[in-house]
C-alpha cells in the first residue's frame, strides 16, 4: 500500500484545485517559510478524521476552509481526497485503489466518502487500524512531534507501539464490547426492578381475585 495522490480544493491555502501525485520512493515538498508545506500534512491528517482544530493549527474546524486573500474571495467549503494504492490489499477491502475524501462546509455540515460513497468517520478509522496510517498513526509525524514522543508520558507512547504491533483494532473492539456489556448489565438491573415491582403486586392481586370470587359465589347462593 502506498500513497498515490492527494487532491485538495478550498483547504487552507489551496484555493485552486490541486493534485499531488506520488510514486514509489521518496517525495519531498520544498518551499519557503509559510508557503503551505505543512498544510499538505494537515490535509492528510484532516481527511483521515482529525477532529481537533488545534492539531490542525486552527481555532475552529471552519479554519481549514480557504479564508480568502486580497485577490480571491473566501470559499464555502474545503475538500480533500487521498488515494492509496491497495493492490497488496493491506487495507481490508476488495478495492485495488482506495480513495478517502472529506468535505466540510462553513455551516459545519460535513461528510466522509469512501470510493465516492458516503461513509462514517468510524469506517475511515477502522479501515486504517494497525496500518500505521490514520490520525493516531505513526506515519504522520508533524513538526515538534518527535520531541513530544520522546518526552511524553509512557501511556501516550504506548499508543504508538500498540499501533505498530497491530493490536489497536482488538483493543478498540474489546472497549466496544465492554461498553455494550455494561449497558446490558444496566438493562438487566432495570428488568429486575420491574420484575420485583410486579412480583410485589401478585399477592394483593391474588387476594383481590379471591375476594371477588367469594363475593360472586355468596351472591349466587
Ligand atoms: P513553515 O515552513 O513556516 O512551517 P509552511 O510552508 O509549512 O511554513 P504552512 O504553515 O503550511 O506553511 O502554511 C501557512 C500558510 O497557509 C500561511 O500563509 C497562511 O496564511 C495560510 N493559510 C492557513 N490557513 C488558511 C486559510 N484557511 N485560508 C487561507 N490561507 C490559509
């Protein structure tokens, strides 16, 4: 699996439609300070589901939309599409090529697309579990992040190792199952409450029924 291309429109400084094509081997993006190199890495992080505006060096999520310049009006939405070559099927889908896209409007409305079909953020995250790709993966190491990893807490560093050894998806599944189990346990408590409430009513109801029968038979005689 390798990154084939990134398409951007309206994302940060990319007011024009732009397509970066990558091939096997190393590709470098060079340019003067502030020319938008880190915006490309931000775009990759964003399309893979980044939810933190701070991680994208902005104050709010709408900050990723091209804000306009003296010569150009602001745009109404940002769009990024990332295409991976999946001929080795590292990503667990049948497609030879996988395109993940994300779009956000100024209204806040947003969507994810997997090969053109709308999908959930969860689907995007699950697709990349344990591949090293993904917003938590180790394939995107931003400026200053090495320092953060080296001086960070062991728990934070562990996430990186979990991803590298490929146990993230099992940990996530376990967490989801534990959560489900917990909610089933709560349901059971509720059912038991209802049951004991109903059981409490059985005695008086039996008595009422008995009395009614007795009254009926005494009326008959
Ligand atoms: P450095 O080498 O200093 O890290 P860089 O080449 O990585 O810089 P970036 O930080 O990626 O550059 O890009 C910053 C540029 O992107 C700035 O010129 C900023 O004005 C522009 N920019 C960021 N967000 C937006 C936006 N929403 N609309 C328009 N331009 C934006």
